[in-house]
């Protein structure tokens, strides 16, 4: 795959997210996928599915504003602002119906037309500050 194909894969993945992550993750991710998120233990594909679908269960009207999308070789770098409405319980926080913005940077490594590995830094403190502020 070339750089444009790799960026297109990430864009398709984001569109699936905007639809609540209801599709087949295997279309986008290698079976032995490993995710690395903000110092947490490595995540498997099953872990990623649980996390993403949990987010979609707690937030509605999810949209991704791609700030930057850069590709070189087998890597794609995404800087994104996720916007959504908090309509379900999320990590102990009852629904607030607030509009939130979650910013992040993710680096994807793509092998054989699927995401094999990712490294993400998300502003989770900012997200919880938005959910808990009066």
C-alpha cells in the first residue's frame, strides 16, 4: 500500500467510529494487533473492540475532525478532535448530555492493508474535566 492508501484506511476506520463501531474490526485491524495507549499495558484487538464500543455506548453523535493526517512508509499519524454528546454512563460518570471534545494523536503502523499496531496519546484528563465540571 502507498501513503494515500494507508491514509484512506484510517479515514474509513474513523467513519466506522462515527457509526458507533458496529462494523467488523477485522476489516481494519490485523488479528495480532497491539495497541499502546498513554502508558497503559498493550491492548489486543479484543481490548480495542471493548474500549471503542464502550465509548460509543456512552457517547452519541460522535464525529471526528481530522486536524492532521500524515503518512510515511508504513506509518500514518493522526491528530484528531473527537466531538460527541455524553448520553450514557462512562467510567462511573452518569450521563450529562454535555457536548465534549476529546483531542488526541495516534500513530498507526499498517501492514498488508490493516492496522498492525498503534500508539495513542489522548487528553483523558480534559475529557473528565468536561464531564465533571458544573
